[in-house]
């Protein structure tokens, strides 16, 4: 029998908002990278301190966080949530959709604040060497499954009916390229197929049929399951009812 311990805690860091006047003070540098896993929710606690490491009040200040890549491009901008105004505690909260926007590499977090009645923004530092940035180590998420996409509406074009776009593995944390789909029908007779595209903003000419993913059914009622591989950007279902069809193709569900 094996035993283990789970630890639940937020990562924390101190924000230095200098208040001392006179000679610059260079204290110890003890800032370590913050760690984030793609595809998971994450919360970071920040504590605002002055040069003497004493808590700073949050009253009359608005705090913002910018997550930048190493080229200086801002990927995410978030308002920090005040948790305790008197002890200077702030919360940076990112959900799973936001963490998926970040690539697996080092990023920087820049935190600035605005004071009531004063134009412009102030910079804050990550340590007593007055560096403006916190290092953010973005790592690959450990959860590969994503929320399923349900499509129940189909747009008719001549004899064909086109479902809406569904995210493929190229947009999720799935690196295997596995696509799992379920097709729901009620007394349906006709054909259906999966189409895919490698384009971020596809035109009609960018779509192509997924190999070996075209099916013909007759008076079919129930759920059909399909698994296929491909790191596609978008997928969709196209179905063509037979002239004798009296049923419906009700829904397609995709998890990529």
C-alpha cells in the first residue's frame, strides 16, 4: 500500500513599492521564478512591501499585471484583486483558457499601479535590486482532456448541411492528435463526414475531408463513436441526407 500527501497552497511573491528617500539601498535578491502549468487554473498571491519590508496599504491604488513574452509582447493583462487592503495582499487569478494562451517557455510578469488623483502609472519591483519583472516559468499542462464541443445547428447549402467550427488538437493541450467524436442520429438515412483545416481563419477553400472519416447510414438511431488522429486547427461535420430520409442528424460532440 502506498501513501502520499497532497499540498494545496498558492505561490506567493513580494512586490516592492519603494518608499525610502535618500541613498539607494541594495538588499538581498531572493526572487525565484513563479511556475504555471498550461490548461490549469492558477492563483498567485502578491504582498506589497516598502523598502523596509513593511506592508503597504492598497487604498487609493489600482494594480495591474502584464504577462509578456521575452520579445516584450503582452499576452495577458489582468487587474490584480485586492484581498486585504491593510496588509497589502493582492491576488492574480488566471483560468484554464488564459493559461492555454501562453507558450511553454519563460515569460515576464510586470506589475504597475495607479494612484488616485495622479496621472500616469508607477512601476513596482520584484526584489530589492529594483528589477521590474517577475520570471514566469510556463510548463506543459498534465491534463490532456478538454471540454467537449457540442454542435446541434447545421447550415444548409444546396444538399449539404454544415456544422459549426470545433477546436482541434492544435488549439488544445492535446499533443497526441487524438480526436474523439460522437454523432447522434434519429432514424437518419444519408452520409456524414468530418472535415478539417490547418488555417486559423479558414476560407471555404481551406477545408478538406479527413481521410477515412466518411460514413453512410440507413435509418440509423443512436450514437456512433469515432476516433481519428490529426493535429488539425478546426474540425466540422458535414452531412447529406438521402432523398428518402425522414429522420434527423441531431448532434455531434467532439473532444480533441
